[in-house]
C-alpha cells in the first residue's frame, strides 16, 4: 500500500480522515482499503472520546499526543485529524 485515500500529506504534516466509534467495547484502529475507523471505550460527552482517539493514535504511531489535533468534526463521527511532523510512509508502515 503506497498511499491511502484517508491520508493527505502537506509538507511536514499529515491529515487523516477517520470515522469515530465512541462507547465501543474495544480500543482499536482499523485501516481498510478506503476508510479508517477508530474505536474507543469513552463516551463523546465533554470531549472524552476525542481525547481517547488522540491518545490511541499517539500510542499507535509512537508520536507525541501534542502533535495530534482534531481540526474538523470535533462533534461529529467523521473527523479530520492533523498530525504534525510525520510522513504518510511512517503511518502506512504501522498499518501492515
């Protein structure tokens, strides 16, 4: 996989489009051929699920959570996440 439709690289940053699944029984990041789904246990109230998504991405990619920010859809299931200082290749390596 040399690219993914949910990933867009702009300079030193990557934008990731995801579908969030709060209140899940599992914590998991699932890359399919066309989508990225992130499952977290936390509820969406008071941004708890958003924080859990950032924490899970940080751990999965081994990058600082301060370099990850939800830039679109903070109150929606469909979100766009900005990740600073990372390349798409690093993300794709983790998904295989």
